[in-house]
C-alpha cells in the first residue's frame, strides 16, 4: 500500500468526481485529498479531505469575469509561501509516497519542495501539452488563457491527459492521453432515445438559452443549473439536482445541450448522445472541447448570444451523422487510466 496526496480543483464537480473514481478503484492505497469550494461536498463523505484554498474562475453573464478572477487569485498568490508551508506540514504528517494534482496550484509546488513525484491527471493540459491547428478567432484567447495551464497550473514531470480527443503530444512534455474516466453509475446505463433533450449549465446561466428552447423545439427539455429548480415554462422543465434522476434523463435523451465542460461531454458521447455545445465566452478549455466536438462530427457548437431556431433545426437534421461518427469511437478509458495511475503510484513515474 502507498500513500497519495491528491490536490483537486474546487470549481464544479468534474475534477472531484475524477479523483473520487481513482480513489475508489485504487482503494488498496491510502488517499488524502486537498481541495476547496464545490469539491469538498463531493469528496468528504467517502475520503479524507483537508480544506486548502486554490485559484478559481469567476463567471458573469456567461463569460469569465477576468477582473473578479484576478481579484480572487492575487491574495492567494501573495500568500503562496504560507499555503505551501501548510501543505509541507501535511506532507510531514501524512508521509505520502507520491502526489497527484487535477488543476490544483499548491500541491505540485509542495511536492517539488519535498522532492516527491507528482502526477498531473486531468483534462486542461490537452491545451498545453499538445499541438493544435486553431481557427483565427481562437488565436488570441488560446495565447492569453493558455498561459494559465502553462505557468500557473504548469505540467508536472508526468502528465496523464483525460480527453475524448487526442491531438499530437508535443515532444518536450512527458504526457499520455487516455479516453474519459467514467463512474460506475454511468457504465451501468443502457442508452435509448425517448425523444427528450437534456440541458445542463454548470458555471453560468443565460435567459437566452430558455428562449431558444421555447422557440426552436417542441421536444421536452429538462433543464439543470438554473436558480429555478421546479415547474415548467412551455416545453422547458426546470430540474432540481438529483444524480439518479439526471442519469435516467441522460440515458433516455435524444441529445444533450451543455456549456463546454469535458466531463459531461465525455459521458454523453459514451452513451452515443450527440452534443450541442455552448462554450463560455473567453474560456479557452471549453472552446477547445467545442471545436474538437464539431471537427470530429460528434455535434455542433454555437454562441450563446447568437442562438436562432434554425440552428437547432440544422442540428437535429444531422443527428444520424453525429450518432454514426460517435459509434466509431471508444469513450471509456477507465482500464487504461487505472493501469497507468497504479504504475505511477508504485514507481513514481508513468509507464
């Protein structure tokens, strides 16, 4: 048995769920998680968690609020030595054999100071560690926002990228790419098409999406993520968070409409569901996901502020094409990820 100190990005649930799946599968090892914000509630019922701050993103009007994000980050960065010192005390107490990180700022730096191997396991470094051919309208955002995963959440000596798309890895990074990690409850689903639409917003919401659904389709649209969590408005049904009900609706939907988050996108594709992606403005990782989704013919992307009923008609007319393309690809990388992570934990490096 080995001990693993695991730093988790706190915004949203995707990072925490990925870490929890790893800890469940590799339960022969002892995990101590370091996390903040939303991740605490996902992790604390099953694993040991210590609360530590982390850099996060603030959203407003379906965009990244750059000023608020910087205002949140600066006090943490100014006190980074104190936060790293706190983690070094945790390392001294817990005595981990290795460290892991999923977009967490302080754990890799503490691991470096303690001379411990550290594995980055997550999606964002598909931006940093891979070669891309981007459209001109993404050049500036990719350059500016790409600085965050390149320098703030920089790659570690070993990097395991979880992604439904696999661009070429740049030769100067020690990185591997594996398909998405899926929870057991997702693997148990048996997909079908009951005709409804699943709509999910995680980081920001916009009234334009509701108006779009009302005007563009007669299908029942089950909407998650808005302040309203019950009742209906025409064909739009507002839903309260419930994993069991959410999975049932995902299992039987015709397609999914979401922002640009990678976790749900990978789950939808695993179930053969085409995706209409509405990536957050100026959030480069979501724009990469939406770009490759469209390029691989798994769905379409659109601008939240430029939605029209014709867009959804076009999307629905192409559903057979999308489903055929999705059927050609494997979207579950559990065995591969578990094997490589186990190798890292036991040997301090990827195979």
